[in-house]
C-alpha cells in the first residue's frame, strides 16, 4: 500500500497574492521565488522540528479570531523577534507565548486574516 511521506505544500487563495507574498518576505524573511512560491527543504529545518497534519473538529475555536477553515504553523528561529517583526508589519499579535516540551508558540493574524502559529522548536 502506498503511504504519505510528508506535506508537499500548502496552497490557498488570497485576494492579493503578490502583496501577501511581499509582506511575508519583508516581515518574516520568507524567500518567495517564481511559482510555485517558497520552498522549505528538510535539511534547513531545526533539529527536533517536524511537520504536523491535524484535522480539527469543525466546532474548534483554536483558529479564532480568524474565520478561515485553516491555520498555518511556521517554524522560526527566534519567536520573540519574529512576533515583533510581524507586529511592526501591521499584524495583530494574539495572546502570550506558550511553552511546551516541544517548543514555544506564538500567534498572529496576517494581512489576509489568516491565523498563523509560529513555532520555535525546543533544542532538546
């Protein structure tokens, strides 16, 4: 039986894709090239990081205050700095940083109204 080996991409619609690409490039250093967009290679990810695929119950409020049916999680190398950068870029930073065994997490709403979770993986 064939099996899934990982996430091959995240694809979504935007009312202004070039503008949103430029925002992520300026405020989070996302290197966005010609189509299909930004590429993340496993060897560039921090030790102990991984990709999660998770379906949430339709009644979940975890994506609030966004009304979208999805949420991004992006791995960062410095959570506080990344949150400050997106705030300077006009994003709404949500709540406080949460700390778990697998790392630290923070959230913001991007210019398109998408909720984004930033994850700084634990070094151990």
